[in-house]
C-alpha cells in the first residue's frame, strides 16, 4: 500500500471520509436475505458511482490536455466518489508521472483520508494530496477540485493586479465568485500550504494563485472542468485586450450582478457543463475507448 508521506492533517478526520452512499436495511436483525440484498445493492451502487466518476475525471484530464491547460506531468485534477469496495470514500487522481494524454479511467488512484492508495497502482504527487485534501476538508458542497497552470490565468496571476475583469459575457459566471491568493509561500509540501489555500478559496468557485496558477471546484467533475475552461478563456480575452493598451470596456456591475443572481443553484451552468464533458466522452468513445474503461 502506497502512502503519501509528509501530510499534516488538522484535528479530526476529513469530512469526506463519510460514506457517500447511505446504508439501507438492518444488518443482523430480521430477514438475513433482505439485509444481504441491501448490502449487495449498496456495493453495486458504489461500484457504479466509482466507475462513472473515474470516466468523468479521466475525460477531464484528456480534455485539459487537448485544450493545452496541462503542464508536463504536473498539476492535478481530483474527485471524490464511493470506494469501489463500498466502504467509505476515496479521492481519485492520476498516478504521478502519467502524461495527461495517456490517462484512462482504470489508471486513476483512489486515496483514503490518510493518503493511502486503496485503488490502483503507482504513487500520487504529494502536493496534489496536500492541496486537494485540504480543500475537500473545508468544503462539504464540492466533489471535484482542479488545479492547473493554465497559460493565461497563470500570466494574469503574475500581475500585481490579477483581478479577473467583467469584460465578456462569459466573465459574468465568475462575478463575485473568484478568490485571490497573492501571498505565494512556496511549494505545497509542508502540510500548511493546502489549508491556507483552502482558507483563501472560502466559498468561491475559483482561486487565482499569484505566482502560481489557478484552482477551480465544483459539485461535479463536469462543473469544475467547465469552470476551468471558461475561466481560462475569459482570462485570455482580458490579457489580449490589455495588450492593445486600450482601456477595458467592463460590463456594468448591475448587469453582472443580475446574471449572477440568475445563476444561483447553477440552473444553466450544470447542464451545459455536463454537455461539454459529454462531448469529449463521445469523442473518446469513438477515437480511443480505452479512456472510458
């Protein structure tokens, strides 16, 4: 069993150690066959959710590579799902050293709250476990965390004023929903950087990391993926517009606020995000079906 060494957890277990599937029926009481059937149903449901999350996350890795949002074999995308054995929850992520163009659903590792590899072969990257576990620990509402050094967002984060401006209609999904960390403190290997970044993120959907990169979160893998894609796109628009030397034409705050209010509960983003990711799944089902296996 591989273990991520050097992780420094806070007091108590991570919130995501709670099973994502509720147990039904009563074990050891009444009809034994009924209890056994309930346990079998739970296991099948856990395995189904585990595999579906693996497919979604593997597709996200491939799609990020397609969009050139990766950096060598670094950066990391993760998701929470039921463990394949039906016992508790695992965090899925890529084995360290795997190029994103080679990621498949079956190659992903499943880590428990202690950083132990319970599913898959290989070792996780230490800063990935450090950052992502801390974010999941702080946020009960998310099931996926994605961290990249996307080119335009990373360039924006290198500016003294790295504010994402409301200059395009797609920028408005991030209105009042982006946090900023301008206190870069080195690589996340000390056990302190992850919780600090989680604190900076707060209740937002994205965190621009000064001198570093970007992090997005979502209630599903598709949403976290979609946030990353569109945030990089609007950062690109902003950086290109700034290169002209002209004054940015920003959308009026009341317009952005109105759109933001309409998005409470993500009635538009969620279905579009699912469709976005499904488009890549359809592509890989024909082009390289091993991605989804």
